[in-house]
């Protein structure tokens, strides 16, 4: 079933409300509780907004909360910086355009192809749009069907990815899900994103639990450990850069580091 941004906003609010307890926010516990977390009226009280207004938000109704209301809800829900930004984005007017695959500018393409270390460019759906020889040597994007050149599909549904990341696979996969959630919710209901979501649900047994947690993450640098079938144990420091030409394009660069240097 296709979902709207209003529904994603409702689910996000509900999931964050369920994480809190009266004790954690300084409220008395009164009566028996059938469901986890704060009651709607308790959260509305903390945020200083009407209960009926908040209920409409959690029902996924087409309402437009002010930035002041969003900030008050973020404070009441004890949201972190990334969660607060996500809440603001969900409450903003949606883009009515249908998703279309991004085009990589020739200059950015040449930069990627000129690099000696593995590098590639992804779009909003995490489709791999451009990659260089070094990335091909490690990840084999060129050997995949065009519809499979997507980092989420490759890592979450591919048996090769589980072998590649080994014991670190679940950590890497779940991190990717939290980061993708940020972009997906802004395109909720779009057929291209809906198709990708259904494919991940069908191909990854762990995906549904991770998705229902409604956790959101932010792209950042880090280290990946890989056991390559030909090259053995490899370690890379990686960093992600947003392109100025199109905010939906992200350049990912992997820098090899000695495997023994990994703590």
C-alpha cells in the first residue's frame, strides 16, 4: 500500500513517543498502562499544544504544523539533532514531482574515474550511477544487472554482501537502513521508492524489524572491514560528499588502510 509523508510523520511521532516514560520526562505515573511510552495527552501537555491537534498529527491527517510546534514537539520527545531535522523535513510541504533517475554531470564523472581509490556516486534511491575501476575491482557493480546496481539491494539482499562484510554485515546493513529512512520518508508513496521498499522487505529477513524501529541516521565517515574472495581481508576508511550540482548526488570514496591498524 502506498504511504504518504503525513503517514510517515505520524509513525515517526508515535515511535518516538513510545520510547519515553513518565519517569524520564518528570511526570507522575498514574493508572495502569496498556501501551508503552507516554500517552498522547501527556506529550501534548509537555509540548504545550492541544491534544486534539496532536492526535490529528498521529492520525496522519493533512495538517500543517508551524515550525514553533515542531520545535516544541522535538523538545518534548527528547529528539537528537538528526531526528529533529527529520521531523522538520517531514512536516514541510511535500515535493509533488515523481522521482526520476539523476544525471551525473560530466565533470563529476571524470573526477570519479580519475581516482585511484574506490569511488562511486549514488542518487536519492541509493542507485549506483557512476563508479571507477577501483570500485569495480572490489564491488563488481558492472557485473550486476542495471536494476540491481543499488547499494541497499546489493548489501541487504545479496548473499555476496553477507560474505563480504562477514560478522560486520548486520551493523553495516542496519546503519544503511537508518540513513535511507531519512530520504525515503520525503518520497513516501512515490512508486520508485515503494518498489525499492518492497524489494528490500522480500529479500532481507531482518529489514522489517529495522524499518519498523523508524530510526534515522546521518551519512558520515567511518571504517569498513571486508573479506574479499580474491583479495582477502581489507580495510577502508570511507567518506561521503554531497554534490553541489544536485543535492541528491553523493560521492563515496574509500581509502585503503592496513588491516592490522583496525582496533
